[in-house]
């Protein structure tokens, strides 16, 4: 029987505010067995760009990563945010290793085609080296993955953290029984976004289609759920969408299933 691996993806203000980050890492440290963390950091990148006098441009919630902005996100995601998390985990006795997709050639991407919108240095994941991840994890290392990949031609690419978590989970599923957990500010998928008690405990494709048709699931939740179903079809055993506060009790939140 394969060993279990828990992959946590966290972003938003959870990783960018000291109090919420400290609680998250306390809870992450308590997860038993093999684990891996994928993080975002978009708000920090926006703040740093403003301090440097670099304009942040967004289209449908997606960052335009031009020549100046790729420098910012590389510094912030791969440096400031990643190493802050790594140092904090080391202080909690977790042997963490901060990586981007370029390190050890872990995640290779293709630069997104500039049609109909030129997003600049943005990557779509081509392949993940699950063998390398498995080697690190099996040796007792906890990878902390920043949302950056590379194209094999020397260019760093800004890459969606949810996608990176999903692709990494599928690659690791050949070596482990993988649980993938998307943590954010809400309790899970909600029937009423203003009512935290309206969590959908189990979500299958039929219910998902109905909730989309009714407009209950919309916006940024759609790609997150599309990604969740794709990872299950790709061999991941379990996908949970939950609030970061619930990390120690994964019976809570929304369990996505086929």
C-alpha cells in the first residue's frame, strides 16, 4: 500500500498576514506523515510593485506579467514569501525546502500564447517531475513550492498556484496516496456566500453542474473546482476545499468527488 501524502495549497491573505500565517503553519506542522505546501502571494506582489513604482495590471482577475512584473513576482514569490514560510516551518521542527518549478527542473511550463490576451511571462504547466518530488518527500523533506515555473529556455514564468498544486498532486499520485487540500478564507463551497453554515459537504459533477447553472458557484470558484475534478480523474484520492482554520480537521469543508 502506498504511503499517504497531504498537499496543501494556500494563498490570499492567509499567507500574507502574520497571525493567519502563524496559525496555518502551526496546523500544517501537526499534519502527520508526508506533506507538501504550495503557496500564493499575489497581494504581497502587488504591494511590492507599488513600492517600486511598477503598475499592476489585471484582466479578469489574472495578472499581466510583463518584464518588470516578472522580476517582482520572482522576488516576492520565490524569495520573500517562500523563505518566510520556510524559516517559520524550520522554527517548528519541519525540515522544509523552498523551491520553484525551476529548481531541480520540478515544473516545466509553456509560455501562454498571447491570444486573445497577452499575459506576458505567464506559464501553463507542461510537466511535473513526480520522481524528484517523491525522492525529496521520501527522504523526510517537506517541499514548499512557490507559484513559479520555467520554460527550459531560461525564463521564469508566473504560474497559477491552484494549477501547480493540482499538477503536482497528479504527478505525486504515482508514488503516494494523495489528499489535495485547497485552503482559503471561506468554510468551503457555500450555497450562500454570506452564510458560513451553508457549506456543501460533498460535491459531485452532477451537483456541481446544477450549482453552476443556478449561479451559486461562479467566478473564481469555477476554475478551482474544474481543477479539483481534473486531479481526481488524474489519480488523486481526495480533494477538500476548506477554510485554513480547519486544517487539523479535514472532515470539515467541501469534499469533491467523482
